[in-house]
C-alpha cells in the first residue's frame, strides 16, 4: 500500500525482502517532496501542524482534529483498501508512512504520539512553500472601537495592598475594588518575594520595591511572574470550583501560551475570539498532558455537574486563554486591549510598546512618572492620585482611615484611631506631617498640623459619641440603677442625675426602672 502511494514498484517475493528495498526507494532525492506536494490541502495542513510542534503531537490531540485511524487486520485492509479511500487526513498520511504512532517518553509519563519519521523531516521544512499563518485573524474596526492601553496601575494597586496587609488587615476585607482581584495581586506580590507564605509584607523587599523607579518595579513583577511555578492562572478563573488531588503545571502552560502568542504581529490589533478559536483547532491540549479531559475535577460554581470531556474546552481552556490575555498580560503592561464600546467585554489585543523589553527581562521606556500631588482639606481628609509616589502612598495609607475612592483617586482621613495604628507600627506624627508638606498640592492648614502634633503629645482632646440621655429625679435613683443588671448599659455619668446610656438599650433600662418602682417618660416619642 505504501509503495503504491509513492509510485514505487516492488518485485520482492515477500515483505521481509521488500522492506529494505522500499525504505531505500522512499529516500530517493526529491521523491518525498513530490508526494507531500501532491497531498490535498487539508492533509498538508495536518503535516504543518505537526511540524509546528517539532514533528510530534499527542495522538489524542492529533486524532481529535484530523480523524481517528480505523483499526483493521490484514484481511480487512485487503478487502476495504483504506489506502485508496482514506476516511480522513490521518489515514491518508498513515498509509503513505508519512506519520507514525508510538509511545514516547517526552513527559512525566509515556504518552502515545503521532510523529513524523525523522527521515522525512528535511523534506517538510518548507511545506507547500509557506508556513502556518498566526492563529486567528486581525481584529475588525468594530472590535477595536474603544482602547484600553497597558498601564502601570499595578504599581499603585500593589502599594495599596501592601499598606493594607501591613496594617494587619485580612486580604478578603480590602475596602476597595481594584482592577486586579486581590487574590491575583497578592499572588504576583508573593511571586516577587514581597509577601511571605502568610501574605505578610517583607519589610526590606517592600522598601526596595517601593523606592525603585517604575520601570524597575514593573520589570521585577514581570520577571518573577514569568518564572514562578506557584502562580496558577487556572486556579484564579472566576466562576469555577476545583476539587480533588489532581494538579496542573502553571509554569509550563504559561510558557506554551506565550509561544502561541509570539507569532501575533506587534503592529496590529488581533481578534481575541478568533485567536481562541484557532488555538482550539491547532493546539487545544496546551495544558492537558496527553489530552486528558476526564481526570481534572472542575465544576461551575453553584453547580454539581463537572466540566469534563473536550466539550467543556470553552469553559476551561477557552476561559483560561481569555483570562491570561486580559488578566496578567494586561495587568503587567505587556498587552493593550480593546472593546467594541466602553464597558463591553474585551474583543481585541496587541503587544504593548513595553512588551519586548519586559518579556526580555529589560527595562521598558516611556513609563509615566510618579509625580502626583495629594489634595488635603483643613479637617484632615485627603485624596491620593494614582501617580502619587509609591513610598508616600504606602506610609500615608498606614496613617489614615480608608474612606473609599472618588474617580481614580483614593480618599482617606486622619483620625485618632488611624494615628494610633500608625504609632503601633513605629510611624510618628512628625513623619506624617513631613510627608504631607512634601506631597500636598496646597499649603497645609496650620490648625491641622497643630491638631496632629497635640494628639502626639496628649492623645485625643475631643470625643464624639452616640448615646441616649437619661435624666433621673435624684442621685439615689442613679445609685439604685447602678445596682441592677441594666448598669452595663450606662456609658457615662454626666452629672449626679444624668446618665448617657448605650443606644438600643432603652427598653431594658426602662424595664429596670419599672422593677425599681419608677415610670419613665420617653421624650423620643414626642
């Protein structure tokens, strides 16, 4: 069958003597190139896919795209002649001996591969005179209507999160909604050595990171992410729950995905949906050893059904590809994104102006400077712009109460509680005043400085407290009330006949007075 497909005439009396003659004939100069060029386009594409993957692919991956090889004994082959009417490109290549099938030790466990015999590899270096195009297609104008350029926002968000964790607050209680989910950002900071295994800031490493220029800080985060085996993009996918003791290889997957993205032109927007669809067709098993879609226990959050089998590819692998590009690659300043309209899902991407430098371990140029000035009111409320220098941001946020955001700015306030927390970390009020003077856009109110300095010396000079006023007829009733169970509701004795009681305890106090023989007039009802 092989000899016929190659146009080789065999006269040997048996297979034993025919085999060496056939092998010699198949290596005739130029013959393999002629046979390859005579193949149908789809079959040549199958060979191109193999060549793109160093001449081999897991058999399950290859057969899923190009068709299974029907199992036949010698008698059935003689009757049905699959070489003359192959069912798919796999059989067409198989009966021309252009591919083989064998277990190869190329992974942790031996896997069955489809492979191109080494003798034929030289003839396939220029299949059809053209190489495979980049996966997917250029984006349309509609897909790129609204641009989301790469930025250094991760540096600001890193300083915020480091300050929050340095205050001893839990990650899940972060009172902001940053663009980078806190679990992902903390994972990146851990990969960079800024957080320990308990997500506690490492003082010296944090100081060096905050004081470094933006280009160095961004390069550090990128280099550490590229090399970190513990940062698991798959585990960060929203809406999925992971169970069981199986494991994936994030570092290997990350490198494969970067290789898949490498052919994308640097000067063109590329369709995200088309890229994902092309990877599903060309190399769907980029993170699955041997194309195993059954042993990973993944399910949708809130659902009892597991995402198993290749039919779940879009919800796992497809979702991972989208997250990889719109998440880490964008957060780290490597890729620009685009959408059809503001707020719409991402539809296109392209490498940023900083991508080559960052991926090569170098320092990007043209990053925005951190020269922003804060706005401070006379009563201690301040607004921190995104480009405030990171060292100042880190310290100010540890000295203030976090009040949320207003637009792109963080809003925080100086309070006695926040100053006490800062003092417990070794931060002095004089340091705070110095930072405010250096980084404020306006002159600082002398009264505010006086209030902060007075607090440093004397602590709180005024206390605002909620409560209910209880006036009694005589000091004796006050003394008697203090002997009842209602005494725990008394916050303060303002004078011999007037008490401040805890809000919400009014009914309990009224009942205690009734038991003592006194009725209470509730002025709150008037």
